[in-house]
C-alpha cells in the first residue's frame, strides 16, 4: 500500500476545475444507449465512441480521470495506443469499474446487492499494471413506498459490507477506491424521504469502512444527490437540492476525506450542472466537490455522433461543452446564460 501514491491520486481526481468522466458502461448498458441513436453496439463501435470522447482536444483541462470498463482499458486509439497509456500522457488518470453488477438480494424482493469480490485482489493487480489508479464499485439502493418500505436494513448493510471489502482491497493495491452507493431517483417519493434514505445509506457505508480499516484519507465518495423522486409532484429546486445534500454529507462523510464526486443518475444534463454549481458555491465545505457523470456528460455527444464517423467533430464539441460547463459548476462559477450562448 503506497500511501503517497494514493494521496496524490485522490488529490488529482478532485483537482480544482476538474472532474471525472464515467465511461464504464457495461456492454449491455452501451447497447441500450446505442439503440437510442440506431447504432449497432459492437466491440469496434464501442471503441470508436469511447475513443472520440477520450481524444477530444482540450478535454484534459476539465477531466481529471476516466472510469473505464474491462473491455475499454484493453482497447486502443486509432493510432494503436492503449487508452490508459494515451490518457496518462495527457495527464488524465485511468480508472476502472471493478464490480460485476448488482444482483437480486436473496429474500429481499425488489432489492439488489453488488457482486464482484471473488478474485478481486488478483484483478486489481492486473488493472494496476494496465495503468488504473482508481477503481469504482456501484451499489444501488432503491426507495420503495410499500409495506415494508424499501430500502431494508439488510440491503443497506449487505451493500455497505461489500463496498468496504472492495475499498480495503483497493487501498492494499495502491488504487484509490471510488465508493458509489447510489440511491436511485426512480419513484414518487418526496425529497424528504430521499434525504432520510441517503443519510441511512451513508451511515451504513462509513460504519463499514471503519470496521474494515479503510483509510478515509485515501477514499473518494461518489454519491447521488438528495433530489425529489422522478415522479413526485413536487420537484425541489437547485437550492433545496444543494442544501439537503450538503446537510447529509456533512453529517456522514469524514472531513479527512480528499473529495466528493457526484453521479447524475438520470437527471437532465443542465439540472446535473445546476445542482453541482449550487453546492460548490457554498462556503466552508470540508471537501472539494466535483462531477463524475456518465449520462449528463455524454448525452449530447452521443446524440451528435449518431454512429457516424463524419459526426465525430460535432460530438467532440458537444462533449467539450458539457465538460467545460461542469468544470465551471465544480467551482460555483456556472450560469444558465452560458448554456444559451452555446446553443
Ligand atoms: P450517471 O452519471 O449516468 O448516473 O452514471 C454515473 C455512473 O458511473 C453510474 O455508475
């Protein structure tokens, strides 16, 4: 465990004005995304699409790291350079998704537990050799209003336990764990309920981190924001989202942690930017905040690309714009007018 490397990696991930691109969609998720643009999802079309994102001129001003998928970390640019080597030359940290997906949790209908611990020590050693310096594990927590209401205690603690075991293995391998307990925004629940569930999730997560001796100085939290359920009649505004999210994080996340990043979780591109901006503009926060978006960074690029080589330049411009907007938001310097100017 190289603590100096871990500290340098974590600090670089959340460097001022920079954030993380999540490009670790499984091939199945990629297929769903590519269907929306009528593009066949093959190993080569995935390589072309990821390559266009990674080689976007100037992206390194806004992007500190990229989360890759097992297939992607082994793929190459058109010039034959392995993606992680290409990124490292540009000063972008290669990261890797190491969980193997959320599976049904036994005896807990409607709930999932994330798997992937078997053989993880050996896989991490292999990924380190390929250049990965941080690793992501996503747990999913659903909110349900039935009787009993979800999430169950079982779901929170099973996922927290797995997150802690993965995080400890990462630190042992000198790879920074990016722990992602995602509270899903699907459902008609209120923002108050999302706040309660997010707090319970983070309490369970950090209790498990402590129980497994995971060092908070070498850890990045990737969290969902506290938002209204997708189909809730009352949709909270950006200031309320920011206030509730920060209240929960201050209660639960150690001040010794180097940073917090957010997932977009199905929010619109501009909402994800506006919410981040409202939080980053707050004074006296214990940690730097930034983005680690997949959909909210990629949607406009994917729609501009449409699977056509002729559209690569337009797709790169769309990606550059969203990365720049989110870079400003991570510094509390974004304004809605900046979006209109670009349109
Ligand atoms: P979204 O930003 O699309 O939620 O994706 C982030 C992520 O990495 C999900 O695991």
